[in-house]
C-alpha cells in the first residue's frame, strides 16, 4: 500500500532527455544549482518549484517494506538533502524564498554536472533496483555495450560477489549503482568519450 503517490521528480519532463542542457534563448544565465535542503524537505521544495514552473530534478528511488504484515511503498530521495535546480538567478531566488534551503551550490563544471544528471536520470527512469554509493572509491571506467543502457558510461565497482555499474555525481562525490554482468561492459580508456544514447 503506497503511503503517497509518486509525484513529478523532474520538470519539465524533457529536462534531462538530451545530453546537452537546454539553453533558453531568452535566458542565457541558466545553469545547474545543487540545492542543499533542510532535513526531509526535498519533496516539498519540488512541489513549490513545480507550482512556480521552475525547472528541477529530484532523483527518487522506490522503496518497499513490511510493517506488521502489511506491505508499504514510497518514493524517497536518492541523494537525501539535495535537489537540482536548472535556471537563472530569478529561479534561484524563488527557491531561496521557500525557506527550505540551507545552501545553494553552483557547479563550476556545468557540462560535467549535466552529463552526470543525464546518466542518473536514465537509471532512475528505468525502474531497475538502485543503490546509493557514498564516498566512491576508485574504479575502472567502463561503457555498457549490451542491453537497455548501451552507451552509458560509468565506473565498475565490486561489492562482494556482485559487479556494480556506478554513475557518479562528481559534484556531490556520490553516485548510484545497478548490478551488471561482465559480458555487458567493456573497459573505457580514461579521458575517452563514448557518447551515451537515449
């Protein structure tokens, strides 16, 4: 039984479908911001931004659990305490006016952040089980060559007997992983570019 129905986690819906960030001709100052929120206010902030038509991405993961024999499910923030806003200075001020934000962080490498978010969006949209990877260690760069994520780049980590394909949010030094089989991936030379496919 769901506690809450799923809410929009990205606005507009096509915000992260492209490998390049949208560049509105009337808003050249648009950029990505990582909004560090007050505890457990990520969804409320997303609702308020949606009501004001401000572009955002709040990666969510589906979680199920049993309590007294009853099954519950909910959608929880994948990166607790963070929501990603895409907009200009006016949008940033609109977000700050909610009083739900502790800090507003701007990434120096906007292209890298957009690429990271685009890859996380592809994983989140797939409905495969996801695992949050905090404080990522070094791993070999790989590209998926088989299956629905063909072309997606990331790093491979080993967790016990499982092989994990990890997409990093470099700006947060965190990531998200899925399980893969060895035949699905190939090594990627560091610095090589293997464009992702939608």
